[in-house]
């Protein structure tokens, strides 16, 4: 296992509930849900910096551009 640093963060209860829901949906821990969220955010940020557009395909096969702020 790689080096690990313990981090303490203060998050609103709403965000904690969202993390718990993500962890449950993916059958994982809160730590893994946080780690995965950070990895996904970094990936999306890197793609945007390269000039890529983020698109979501809806169930009816249409595309919507995802605009992040």
C-alpha cells in the first residue's frame, strides 16, 4: 500500500449523506467514496484543461453538455 496521510475535513451534513449514499451504492467505504470522487474530479478537470467538452448521453440517446463551475 502507498503512503497514507490522515486528513480531517469539515463537511456539511448534506454532503456526508451524499457520500454515505455513494459508498452504499458502490458497496465501499466512505474513504473510498471520497478518494474516487477526488479522482473523478481530477480526471474531469484535466480533460477540461485540454479543451475537451463533457457530454452526458441521456436515456433517449441525446447529448447534453455538462457545465461545471
